[in-house]
C-alpha cells in the first residue's frame, strides 16, 4: 500500500510539472510615463490604456463606467431583420483568393540582441478539447459583458485567437513616422505580444495619387512603407504585417474636377479634401477591401493613438463571447457636430426602406458621436447587404464632401437603425 501511495504521489507531481511547462508565460511590460493611473485602468473599459498624441499634445482618454448589459447573448440578425431593401443595387464584393495564414515561426538566430521575437503564444494553437473552468463564459457571474471579460483575460492564453485584424490608415509620411517610432512599438509591447493579431496598413494606391494629386501627391509608396514598418517599427521578424493599397472616387453628385475644394472650408479648416476622403473610407471603402476578406473582426486605430499600458483582456474575444457588433472608446454629445441635414437623411432612408429603428434611444440624436480614433467592429455586419446599401446611398449623396458628414456620427445612427442597443458596448 505504501508503494502504491508513493507511486500515485510521483505521478501527480509529474503531471503538475508537465502542466507548468505547457503553460505559456506572459512577458512583463515596462510601464510608460504616459500610462493611466491604476485606479483608472482597473475599470471595465477595455481600451482605457490609449493615449492620443495630436497637434495639441498628449491627450489621455477619459474612462466611463459601462452601462449594465442584458444577460441574453445576441445572435446574428438576418438581412431581412435589418431591413434589406426590396431591390438591391449593391455591387458584389471583389473576389479574392486571400487566405489568412498562420504566423511564421521565429528565426533561430535573431538579427540582433535587441530584436524582439515572436512568443510561444504567437504560434496558432488548436482549440483545447475543454477550456479551463476559469476561461468558460458560463463560469463567471454578472452581466453578459462581465462573463465575457472573465473568459478573455490573460489567464486564458490557451484560448485561440479570433479571426481579427488591427487596421491603420496612413496617407502621409508623417503617419508612417508615427507608426514606426511610437505606435507600433507600443502596440507590440502592450497588446500584440500577448495576442499577436495581424496588422493591415492602408495607403493610397499609385492610381489614387494620380487621380487626386492635391490630396495624395506626397503620400508614401506601399513598398517603402512595408519595408520601413517590417524592419524599423519594433515588430519581430516575419510578423504578419500587410500594407494594402486602396482606391476611391469622388461622388458624381458634387461635380468634382481637378482643383476642387469643399464649400465647408468656409466654416472649418478640417474640410480639406484628404479628411473628407477619410470619412468615405471609414464609412464604406474600407469594408470592401480584399485584404480584409479573411477576417471577421477589426480594430481601427488612428496613427497618433497608442497604448500606454498593458491590455489585460483580448477585445476581439470579448466581442465574440458577448455577441457585440461594435465597441467604442467614447460616445458623447458634441456641442457642434457636423451633421447639418444628416438626421433628415437617415430618417428619410428609414421611411423609404420600411426600416423601424432598433435602438430608439440613440435614433436621431443629432449631437451624439462615437470618437473615431479607435473602434472595434464586426466585418460581417459591415459587409452585410443592408449596411452596404445604406453606405452606398449615403456616399452617393455627396454631403460627406459638401457638409463634412463624418464616420463618428454615422456609426451612432447606423447601429441605432439596424441593431438593438445590446449589440454595441464601450
């Protein structure tokens, strides 16, 4: 009996040692001088460690407590539920053969002693047969959001990555410099080192630079950007980084010709054409890009937005577990939004297409915006037929260029029209 007991104890010790060896270790990160206080970062807001560096200096984002969420998980709505128009004129998405490939293994010999290497967690793993109890959505208590947070923290690193991507729009060489020197190094150290999601950086194509030289004559070349960011932005060798080109056209309704300037420049200097192109990109063009076809979720970040402390939960996992279609950092009523005629357009569109708003509280809130420097969304939602039809009609109207209608106001009304409040969260 003593020999049997000794053998059992030895077997238990061996099993514990094997588990410890298999458990991936999170790499501790240096705390930045711009990091938010611990009392701020401890709240439910996933992206409270962001800082925006603009012309006026560093602006640390504020945090808010999360409204209580319904405990019932959301399910995908059908096109009919979202109010699909009876006759569709939406063009098909471009065909693509792109496949999402796993991250390559790190090289055996780093190029230098300071070159980062991909951690063990960067290698795509098959889902475990049974997730640990602390990583199951049903294990947590509280709201739907709290249960998702419980299932997606650092303690659940065995959970596979979602089909998701981090996105930047870089139309100027200054944007690339910010990505190279500050943004991507911080992104790697404080987010990707634990959850190594692919990165896609969009730049204007050569034909786009020729089509609108006033806006994009000095825009960076895709090959140059790819070389710079792959070798000088603090990412490990072989990291999954794509630099993709985009094209777009002015809407016919504005009668554009070379040298055109928006009439809204009389009201604000932010009505320069490159900024207006950006609003078309983030309301319509981005979701049509073949480089995003393999993915289900995205996180869009401005090139002057960077993480200042470690991200403690996988935000894409949160979206999947909680059933969210969109997550934002800040939503508030702006004193002077650029929305002249915008609510009338949305109200008319809803009536002519027979769509009843799904979130009456947010519907036609003229001053309500979601700040645009960061946002997470479901690509399946934005690629759905009803959303594409609406985005096409909105951009053909022309007032994105004439009145500076923006993506920040668009997201609020789009989701208020097509999705219930529980599909959106902070």
